[in-house]
């Protein structure tokens, strides 16, 4: 049972005993007071009768001469008042009802004495004395009863017989309140004294109970402490035996009293051998004196002693322990012994050494410019950590597939320096010697003899004791080199050291890759700068605020500025732009502000500008700018091209188109009209052979007119002068009308045509231009289908809510290699003069331009020798759909 619970129960018994004693003392007091008051009441009755025989008549004669003798009143009334309380005190002493009956009788006897003295003031003090005597009960409730009886007696007698209480014929009602106030005033003091005395009684009873219970509590504590000591001792032994740290208990002089199993494992010394000073035998000789000296110093300073030392064992390598000594003192602070705790920190010490080595390797790589400069430093860090005598780094020559010497470190020994010098001139292939084995297997190779290491060819003097290891430098399971180590003692690395070497090998490979990447970066920078300097077009970069950061020589040449005059200035000052009208396209030329607005809205701009060179001349340029994201930095890169020559060519082409339009189409129209009249017989009948020649001329004239019209249409589209008359078009009627207009051509070629309308939604477009597109596609399909060909024209639903028009034939199809040429200008799969189908090679180019003008798409699907399907999509009319 816990001590707290035992003590708690003991205190419960004390409280219980206190209550019993308190009740007993109160009961005893109540009985004693009951009997005392019974005698008092009897005495007061006798005193009242004597008073009535002696002075009562004289006192009443002074206030009311009509009053007869008071002896009968004192005798009869007094006996009736005291008879019941005396009976209760004798029969039921200590009962609550007895106390209250005595209180009532005592107050009535006070009233009787007041009456016998004819209400003299002196006898009123009998009431106050009675209350004080009643307080001996130590029960404030009987004071309430007594006070109430006294006040009621004075109240009613003051009204009906004031002579008996106040000695006057008439008494004011306020006199009762006055007497009641004095009674209440006394009750306050009496109640307070009763409460105080009751509390003292309780305290006395409690002290008596505590004294009685002291032996019980002490015995419970002693028993509990004994049990706890046994449990603690058992728990200490269980914990110490299972503890992961070693524990040694010694006396004040350091002689061992107890060791746990963990200390036996750490020291290699069994429990009995550890007794007295035997537990110190495992400490390394170089550390023992220092440890004991620090311990003695800590004893003098009363401090906790903490130290680290080495443990030397025959069956295991040297290990490191961390010890903490705590003094076991008595109540006067005198040490009675010590508890030593020991923790194996060998792994931590090795990790610290490895960390220091890793720092040295990292610093070596950070401070070196290439691997040959870094390798001696990092190899020295490894050898210092493991106390090895030599390390050589070999890297794989990918071209010759052999290992070549890269760098080394060795102790200051002639034989090792000779080995290094001989290694510089040697190479090792896959599987060749101890170095070639890791190159093939990707695993370390460890040798404990000179014969296994195959070092005879590199060393003249061979060591007696020897350790050797070759370790692969790998990345993604690919070997890039080998680390070679030698030691005066056999090399026995653990798994942790292999992990560390893997990390070093990874760093070496990454460093080599970084150096290679830096070389490639320098080469790339040189290439980019050469490209910038040799580029024909001007190149400029500027930040998001428009400040120029870089320009190439071509930029300087085009605008006539030097780079020093441009860098750091706003692009708007360097390429200001002039507002003018394009003579060819009949439209305004953009300014640099339009370019900047494009960049803000779309991060891209492609505009033609008129810029003023440094010498004041104006030249047209093409300026393309886009945003570039480089890491966390954004900037703009622009290409500026002088298009003066192109604009001159475009001007000549525009003039040519104007000439064609006015100088060729007008006479051709007249020639075609004249030939038509001759062919129609208006000028008279002509011979059949001549008619055939006229027909040939008329057909050729029609073809030439179509070619000119196609060229002019294409020019209008490219110049942006073609305006569409957009309206809601009935897809079904438009397709059927186009097919009907070409049925004669189909019959001429022997091709059947069929119309399939699956989507009847109207489209938004220019009627003439959509019909032109359909006519181009259908006429091409008719020409290439051949005799007995079949042609299907379909209207179906397209992508994104558009309406799709398809023209499918079963002609020869189109080779995949020719598909990219279909929608180019003047492009035909057969461009020879002997082609049978004719055509200008502009029909599909015009169709593509018109479809894109309608915000649509055009394309083709073809299988060679099976046929082709040309299609285009135009957006549906949203207004007609909603209606």
C-alpha cells in the first residue's frame, strides 16, 4: 500500500476520532449544565418565595396598593415553571429538548422575579445574567429560544400589566424594542464566544486524536518506507541489469561494490573481478591516470564528474566510453559512495572523425580548381582519419578504357614515394591487377598480402606488415575511377566506412562532372558570344522596365549606335519608331509603344517599325520580342531586322500586281469576249477545224483570267484588304447549290456526286467566299477522281461547336511526303506542262487563307491509292442557334 494512501487513511481515522471525542465532550457538558440549571431553577423558586414574603409587598405598595400578597404567585407559578425542566433534567439529561425547556424556564423565572420586585430596573439584569449562564451550554440555539421568550414576556405584560414589568401604569411600546436591542447586543457577544469555545473544544479533541493516532501513522510510514526500499532496491537491480549503459557502484574510496551486466560487456571484466579496484583494469593506460586525477579534483569541489576515456580489450578493438560520476551523500553532505554510469560512444567518436574528414574533403574540393589539385588534399584527409600510409586516385580514360593516375598522397617514406612515381607512368585495363578488379565488378578489393595486391612491379622494397584496398568510384552503377589505399596494418573497414567512401566517391565524380560542365559552359558561352557577334540580325535584351542590357554588333550596325551609347538606356529611346503609312499595305506602321503594349498584354510582339538611325535616316525594320524566363529572372529578348530591301521588293510586286490588274486583265477580257462571239457563230459560220482552235484559245484565255483573279485575290488577302460580308448562311442549301453548279463538270469527267447533310446549323460567313472554297475543293476532287469516280460532299458537326464541310473522293490519294506542299502558293503535285488536269496551283492556298479569315480551320486526310478527304470548319452562327 503506498505511503500517501496509508497516511490518508490514518488522517481519516483521526477525524473520525475527533468527531467522537467532540460529541462526547459536548454531551458531557450538556448533562452537567442540565443538572446545574435544575438546581439553579430550584434555588430561584425558593428565592422567589422568600422575596414575596419579605419585600415584595412593600415594593408593590409603592406602585399599586390594590395588589395583594405575591406569595401565592411565587409559590404556584414558580413551581409550575420549574417542575417540567427539572423533570427533563433528571429523566433526559443532555437532550436537546431538555436544554430548550430549561432556557424557557430560566427566562420565565427572570420574568417572575421582575414581577415580584414590581418591575424594578435592577431585577431586569437577571435576564442578561441568565443568558450569560445559558451560554455555558455552548449551544447558540438555546440563546435564541431564551431571548424570544424574554421579549414575548415583556411585550405582552408591557401591554396588559405594565406594573409587573416596568413598575409604571403605562409603558411605551418602544421599551420592548429597547430591551430587545440590549438582549440582541448581548447575544452577539455570547454567540461569538460560544463559536470560539466550540472551536477550541474541537481543536482540543483533534489534538488528542492526533496524539492517539501518532503511533499508528508512524508505524504506517515505517512499514511503507520499508516496502518502498525493498521495491526500489529490486527495481534498481532490474533496471541496472537491463540498462543500455554500464553502472558501477563504489564506496567513498573508489572500491567497487556492484557492477551491472552492461559494464561487464563494455569492460570485458566479470562481476567478481571488478570488485575493489579491479574495475579500473580495462581503462587504457594513457587515460587512467588522467581520469582518476579529474575524479579526485571533482570530489574536492563537490562537483559531478564527467569524462571520456578509452577501453582496451584483448578480444575487441579499442572503444570509447563516456562516464558520469554522482556522489551518494548522507544528511550532513558527507559522501558515502559513488554511482558511475558508462555509455559506449565509439560510434559517435568515429562519426566525429568521419565528419572532420568529410569537412576536409569538402574544403579540398571547394578550394581546388581541378581534380588533380583536389585529390592530394582529400586523399590525405582519408588516410589521416584511418591512419593509412598511402592513397592514389585513378580515373577511367573513356576513350582508351584504361585507368590513369590522377593524384596521390603518401607518408614521408622513400618506398611509398617510389610507388607513387612509378604509378604516374602506368595504366590498368579492366580486370588487370588489383586495380582492374573493381573496374569490372564494381566492388571493393581487399588484400592482406603483397602477392594478392600485385604491387611487385611498382615497389622495390616490400613491407613486412601490409594492408591493401582498391575501392571503385561509381555513379548510377557505372565505374568512373578507383581509389587505392595502403596501410602498415591489415585493412578491415566496416560497413559505415564503406558508406563514407561511397559518399567520397560520389563527391569525386560530381566534382569531375562539375569541372567538365564548367568547361562546357565556358565553351557554350564562347559559342553564344560568337553567334551574337556574327549574327546578321540585330539582337537586344532589356529588362521588364525597358532598360537595355545587351546588344550585338549587328544591332549597332543597323541603328548606327555604339554599344556604350545604348546600354542602360530605355529601349524606347533607342528604337523610338516613327508613325507613318505603309505605301504597300496602305496601313499605319507600328511604333515602339505598340511593341511595349503587346509585351504587357501577351509577353510577345511581332511588328514592323520605321526607326530613325543615329545619322537621322529612316529605315523600315521588323522587330520581334518575346519574354525569356531564366531561373528566377525574367527579361525580354528582341531581334531587329533591316527590311529595306524586302520593302522595295514588295513595292515592285505591288506595282506588278497593279499592272497585271489593269494592263493584262482588261485586254484579256476583250480577247475572251471576241473568241466567245466567234465560237457562238455571231461573226458567221466558221470551219470546224477553225472552231476547234477558237475553243482552245477561249479555254486558255479563261484559264489565264482565273489565274490573274486568283493572284489578285491572294494579294488582297495578304495585304489585309479583303473584307468579308458576314451573314447567316444556310449550310444545306449552300452545299446543294454548289454541287448542282458543278454537276455538268462531273458529267464531263464521268464522276458521280452525292450530298449528305448531317448538321443543318447555319454558319456565319461571306456567302461568295464560302462557295468559292467549296467550289475549289469539289472541282479539285472531280479533276483527280478519274472516270467512274465517286464524290461525297458532307456537312457534319466539327470541333468546338463549328460546322465541318468534307469533300471525299476515291482518287489516287496523296503521298505522305507531299502533304506539306498542298496549301502552299503555286504548289501542285504534278507541276509539269504535260499534266492532264490543269490549274494554277493557287486554289488551296486561297481556300486556306479564306478559311482562316473566317476564324476556321482547313485540312486533309488521304490514303494513297484509296482517296482523299479535304475538309474545313467554320464557326456556327450563334445568333441563329439561339433563335
